[in-house]
């Protein structure tokens, strides 16, 4: 299995390009963004093989992390804000 991780806000990928990349089984893991209102990668979030991620704190809450929370987030993992 091949995985491409894109941990920045914009990939420059459009729907057709993302679909071409994932057609052979490659998974694209994309950052949901570093603000609560971020919609990073929302334009390709529904492409099969694309996973959009965000984070929660140790109590499984979004609030303190200030990371994306919207309908395009597929999965969250523990994270923290570095000051």
C-alpha cells in the first residue's frame, strides 16, 4: 500500500488529479487545517482514497487544539498546539 501524506493547507490537487492518484490504491492523507474554520482540501475530500485528518486533545475534544472541525474531516487523532 502506498500512502502520500500532505500536511500543509493546500495541495494544488483538483478532483481529477486526486482521483488519478488514488485509482491504483494509493491513499492520500491530507491535513484538515490549523484553524477551527479551515476547509483545507474540502474540494477533493469526497474522492475515494482521500482521508482528511484533524486532531483532538487528550479528552477527545476539539476546542483546545484549534484545528479543523467540519464535515470533511474523516478521522481525528490526539494532537496539541505548540506555543
